[in-house]
C-alpha cells in the first residue's frame, strides 16, 4: 500500500497575504473557496509537486510550522526565483561534520546544498538540491 502525503496545513494570520506570497514564489493556486465568513480553503501546489499546502487561519499559531522541505534540481535557479519574487532568503550553504558552512556543497551531490526562507508569518522552509531527481 502506498502512503502519500498530499497536503500540509500551513497556519497563517492573513490568508490573502500568504496566498500572494506563495503565488509569487511560484506555487500554483489550485483552490480558493469560501463558504460563509468562517470557512475558506486556499490550496496551492509547488510546480512539479505531488503535495500541496492549505493556508488556514486559526488552524494553529500563525508561523508555528517550521522546517518544511522543498526539493529542487537546481538550487541556484531556485534562489534566483525567490529573490526575483522579493523573498528574503539565505545564501547557499552546506554542512561539514554537522556545521553549517557557507556556499554550495563541494561535490554538488544530492541533498548536499541548501537555502532557507520564511513566509510573512514566520513559517520556515528549507530548500534542498537533488540534481539526480528526474524532472
């Protein structure tokens, strides 16, 4: 039996602000549905992903989701896309014997090079480079 994660709830204070942020990062807006004042579903999916996020107000403390991981084939292109969208992000980094070190991994191997960013509420993301992953 396959067990697949297909949606992660991201707690936010302002759904419209979060929707605009993630759309600017490059997530596709799949659903924006309201049913009265108290119910709204906004679902977005990163390009090429089988897993979406759902922006939820009052689901948990806004900004409390930490360490979500995104995987990309080309981390320099991802960094450029984030910065072009006006997203504050870290520079590239890797780890040497458990210590975070500036710059890309020396071998550019799978899961060796990273960057990080946060959404406007403080939910944090780690981007990992996996160049061997098929497109």
